[in-house]
């Protein structure tokens, strides 16, 4: 059994992490319809407070800091073998709930946060479109103002939780030109006329996290459904991404801690040439290299979370750096653990699942290539460029 350092958190939060780890069996995937099972698991998570980690206490949540939320997400990633569910839970908490908690009026928060906190409502964050991924300013979904409120038209694509979401935070265009000030955010509820969700995508990675499209066909929402003011879509988007790029990635730290332990245990039990293969220096050094890489990524992620909590001016660039580093480390360690286990790694181990589930981490929340560009500009290594159009 290898021993890995614990999260740099207070004893109180460490106790919450132990409690989160104990929820692994309760949150395991079940048989039957994937959408119904995801709802069941959200309800179970709600019973023990996991769906309200970022909801303020006055709206029945835990009101946790970014550091504490990251630590608990790591604990869940370590205890829940199914990364897909933890991913869906994190998308709900960090991309949907956190912006509503920050930008919502008292009426809006009273209306949505209690249900999001207790797991009876599932949240989603809708920004991406088929032709507006990394180039988010190419989004076409728009809202036009009328006497009865706003009419939204367009399609959002590849949205986590879309097939089951009860509350969707959508960023859409409300003006002309390539500027975030020409976008606004609306909260759209399931059942709203003109609003519908597509069937879950068929995908191999993060399989139990349901991904789908959202259709807005002259979808009519009231003025009171706008989150923040007109033109604040960029601020809402940035808040959701800031929380997601840091706290959600605790999932991968937890997954890596678990798979590294499982790999070390397998290597200790596998005998070749008359001794456990863990005793060969090349093998033990490979485990040590994985541990070094994991703790390095972990330190950067928790530093980014602490910067968020402090409102530090470098919180954004630290979040970008952490996202890139953790995603690279997740793929690297996943691949190393598969390789270390040989045939068992590609046929029977959880290492290959960890590797596959890590692959999209290089793409979502802003692709690593985009993040590197952002980092270059933040540190003064590159000058801002103006996109055509």
C-alpha cells in the first residue's frame, strides 16, 4: 500500500472529505434508464448535501469556499469509481449553481437555489454551439426583446446534463458584434414553451454523464429570468468557467490517487522472475514519478483555489495553468498505469477507464491550446490579437 499526502485543508474540511469518501457506494451507478438513474443519484447526493456545496447557507446549501469544494470533489473522485457522475455533479455545482449564487437577485436565488441544493433540480450551463466552441463569440443563439419579455432562438450543443436538466443557465447573444458585452445570461426552466432537450449522445468517455443538445424555438422567458443585467453574459460565463476550471478538476486528482494505489497493489501482487514486479527499480521509480507528477498538479490546483478564495488578481491565470497541468497529468498517469499493468491494464483494470475519462479534460472548459494562449497573454509573452469578423 502506498501512502499519498492528504489535501492541504483544515481539520474540519478534512472531516468533510472523509464523509464524502464514505458516500462512494451510495452514489454508484444502477441498472435501467441512464437518465432516471442519474436523477436517482442526484437525489441521493442531495440527501447528504453534496448537490449544494456552492449554495449559500441561507438557501439551504453548504456555502463552501473554492478550496473546500475542490477538496471534496477530489474525495468524491477517489471514492466513486464512476467519474461520469462526479463530472455531472461538478458541472451542476460549478458552472450553473455558482453563477446563480453570485449574480442572482434575492428572488432568483430563492426561486432556484433551494431545489438545486437538495438535488431535486439538476443544473446545466449552456454556452457551446456546433460552430462556436473555442471561438465562443461565433455563437448564433440569440434573444430578442419583446413586450412580453425575451424570445430565444437557436441550438446549444454538447451540454453536460442537458437531457435531464431542470434549470439551464444559457449565455446567448443580445447584441451585434464580437463582444461579450453583446451577450446576456438567462435561466430557462424545463417545460418552458419553445424549449426542449435532445437525447443523450452515445459516447465512450464519462459515459454516465449525459451530454446533449438544447433547442430554443422562439422560447419565451420573462425579464426576471435574466441573470445579471443585459450585457453581463461575459461576466456570468467567466464566473462559471473560473469555478469549473479549478474545482471540477479535483475529480481527476481523486481518480488518479485511486488508480495509483490500485496499480501499486497490483504490482506488489504480480510475480515475475521470482519476485513481485513492484520490487524492480524501474517499476518502483515509475510509481514514484507518477506520485511526483500528481502532487505537483495537486499543489497548483489548490493554489489556484486559494487565489480564487482570496480574490487575487492572478487567480485567473493560475486557474488556466492548473487546468492545463491537471488534464495533462491525468492523461499521463492514466497511460502509465495502463502500461505498468501490461495485459491486465488494457483488459481488466480501472486504469484504462481513468485514461479514457481523462482525455476530454484536455478539451472541455476551454481547450488546452486556448488556455496556453490565454496564459501567454496573461504573463506578457504574447500580445492580444483581434479576431476577424
